[in-house]
């Protein structure tokens, strides 16, 4: 089971996730970022990624929609991958695929049209990530996904699928049992918030460790 810890904004949280067994780290950068999320500076991300072991992927998780902006940001921070969160035109997704060898995750918002959308995007990405949209924001909302629809998407997908959308240590095992994805992705489910922070999103090391443990244990039992 692949595990991606998303919404990372600092070295401490990134290394905690990696030391606990995360396969990938996501940095939310550019575009319509949720107010509660901490958008790290590109220079900071670039320095953090330098210390990643070769077996851990780094993704910019971006709400940018301009092809050049997306590629330049990824190139600057030197991420191994790009997660495209917005519903950009298929022609743009094709162009990004043709211009980079980096791993591409395409976010697919789960709704009644998801299966049709899957057919369009799956040939131009390495992974599909199933997430929710709430109040105009895609991903990072903490809103739980429709796991029954997700199950159908996983069955139809030709590419490995990350399950996201409201996952946490309490519902992860049941969600994985229903959906049977290739990976699990979490942000708010391992976050901690404090009124003492101007920007509140930080990660809880205990939750990170338990989330990854549950995901890996699921593999052992299935």
C-alpha cells in the first residue's frame, strides 16, 4: 500500500512522515490553496526535497492551471512528481505529459461523472487520486469521500489509484476494505491545529505514524 502524506509545509513534518514509512510527500503550492493550509515557499520546499531518500517521491500538489507555471514550479523545487488538482483542459494534461518525465498524479473529484472523466485522463498520468470538492476547493477539505463510487473507479482504472478525501486513523481501514486502492493519501486527517499559530496547519507525528501503520497493516492482512 502506497502512502502519501500531503499538505507538508516544513522539514520536521516531512522527515517524520518519511521515517514512519511514507512513500511520497505532497507540498500544496500555487493557485487556490485553502486558507487553513500553509503554502510553503518554493525555496523551502527545494531545500527539504534535497534530503529525501531516493525511494521517496516528492510531489508539488498544485492548483495552478497554466502549463508553463506548473512545469517551472516543479523544475525549480526539483520534485520527482506533479499532482494536478484542478480540472484543467485535457489538452493541457496531454501537453504536460509530453513535456516531462516526472510522475504525474491527476486528481479526480468523485461524483456521478467520475467514470467518464477517468477514461479521459488515465492515459496521461501515472496515478489517479480520488478526492472531494467542497465550497469551491478541491482536496484538503477533510470532507469524506463516497467510498462506493470510489470502489467502482478503482475497478475501472488502468492506473494505480490513491484514495483521499476525509481519511483519518479512525476510518482508514474500513475505507481501504471497501475501495481496495493502490494507495492512501491524507492531509487534514493527520493535521493538528492551534489558535496560537497564525497559520494553523501542522502535522501530528502520532497520527502520521498510526495512519501509515494502518495502511501497511492492511496490506499484510489482505
